[in-house]
C-alpha cells in the first residue's frame, strides 16, 4: 500500500469512532517501513493535514536525518511556511541535542584527567 494511503487510513478510526486500533497499528507500521527521503515531504504534508502528530514527528525526524538529500527535493520549495518552520525547529533541536552530547562527552573526558 502506498504510504500516503496508509496515512489517510490511519485517521479513519478517529473519524468513524472505531475502538479497535489494529488498522492504525497496521497503517503506522506500513508508513514506517515505506517512508523514504524521496516521499517524506508528501508524508509530512499529509500528516500535518490529518493532524497525525506521531507520523508528523516521524517524518520530521527522517527529514532531519536525511536533510542534505531532502533539501535538494523540488517539493521542499512548495511547503507551507509553517511546515518549513517545523523543519527548522526539528533541525535546531537535533543540533542542540548533538551539541549537548558533545559537551557531556568533553566534560567526562576532562574529568578523567
């Protein structure tokens, strides 16, 4: 199943009031297995539109991880200002976490001396 279709089905239980979450679990698994840096922009847009916060975070994490490739995709230029800001915030958070890990690592190294 194309990942974009899985995302729309992911929100079906909310819309129809299903109490069983097997459809959601299947869709989430399908998405996680099939999202690539080539289609992550479409997934991000759909997740934002459907208010699927877990999948939006997953897409943002994938964008951050593959940013040098994603930044070259033509679809990035068509994203809304809000989603561009979400990507920038995710990048900033990742850079902050990386710096924090480096700082902790250098502190522990100098503490050993």
